[in-house]
């Protein structure tokens, strides 16, 4: 912290000085400040002693500023204005009207959920800056835990930070993603076992383990071990690999809606719960700012069930 000389007058004294300079009269200034004249006179003489020069030329007609007084007046007005702005900004931050919200998110959250939320929030809170950080679910959870983002939007299951709170904001389901022209691409729906002889492009075992395990488990329920020939962490890479005919894939339906024209999404008729997915919001209650709470309110939907992490 920069050294602040003890002799610097406070804002109260400068406000008194500005009142005297405006009215040109100690009596009128005292009336405006709702104080008696003697203490105001003493305060102005002490101010001159602190500054080390005469600030007022006193006469029977009142007081006028000296050259030094005019300089102090101009700078004091700026200082008071800055002080007022500092209080206003602090109040706005505390009330969630100003500040920054850091949001970690997975790619599929940017297809349906987040664009509308971001638009509404930016319109209602123009003073709050949004900083978006993309990652896979396990990375988003880690960013929340390490304080790198204020809240995260991800797909469970992932290891949630200790003492975190999370709730569901959207439901989703895995669909089959096939290259255009594939023999099953024209079907309205397929059984998962119809893909048993296909090569698969799947989510990374290390970076997206929950999805990798979910897909493998669903295939095992359908009676076969998927032949995974390529792994990737991000949905857009998986979509591109399917378009390149390296294999088929199982991806969230929301993500498939943003897919290229050279791939086709086909619903899967199996009732396996492993095919059901969701989007959840996770955050640390104790460190969430007022701006973060304001954004959180835009994400919450009626019936959202809050859960404590462990």
C-alpha cells in the first residue's frame, strides 16, 4: 500500500472548504453544513496550517480564495468526485450491479442453454463483465475447486469440489451420430445393438472418463463391446471424425443439433439409463460474489434441486 501522509486532510474537511469557497462566507457555509461558525473557522485555519499557505483572503465582505486556494479547490473537487465514484462502485459491486463473473463450461452447454442465459443476463446487468472459459467436465469442476471460475456448467458424474453446491439445469440423452450416407442414417430410431459391428469414435478415457464409461457401459448392456478406434476430448473433434468416416459415435442430443451437414443424428430406442445425461451448475457458496449470485439466478429454473458436494 502506498504511504498516505497523516497530514492529508480528510474528505469532510475538504467538503467544508468547498462550501466556504462556494458561498464566500463562513456564516453561510456553516448554515449549509448545519454546523456552527466557530468550529468551521477553526477547521479552515487548521487546513491552511496543514497546507502551509494562506487559502483565503478575509475581509469584512467575506472570504475569497487566494491563488493557492483556487488550486486546492480544483483538485478537491476532483478528489470528492473520485470519492463519490468509489463509494458508488463499491455499492454497485456489493449489490451485484457491477463486477465480473467467470464461467467455466463444456461445449454442449453453449448449444442450447448458455446463449439465451448470456443474452438475458447481459441485457439486465450491463455493468457486469462475463469471462467464459471452455473445458471438459472434469476440468470445469477443477477450475471451480481452484477458484479459477466462479461457477461451472458441466455434465456429471465428476468429482465435485468439497463443500460445493450443484443443481441440474437441463436434461439430455445420447444419440447415435453417423456419417451421411450410412445405411442406418435414414432410420427414425435404432437399437444400440445395430451398431455392434461399427467402429466407434469416443470420448477420451482420461479427460472425459464419465462419458467414456457411460458409452462403454451402454454398449455392454446392449450385448457388445464397442470397437473404439479413436478418442477425443471435445465434441467438435468427435463430430469431425465421424464426418471423416473414421467411425460412429454416441453424443448428447443437444451437441448433435449443432453438428455439420455431413453427419446425421439418430435417436436410440434402448431404455438404458446410461444414455440419459444432464447439465449441472456447480459453485462454492462461500466464495460466490454478488455478481455471481445474480448470474446464478438466471440459471436456476423452477424445481431445481440443490445438492451439497462432498
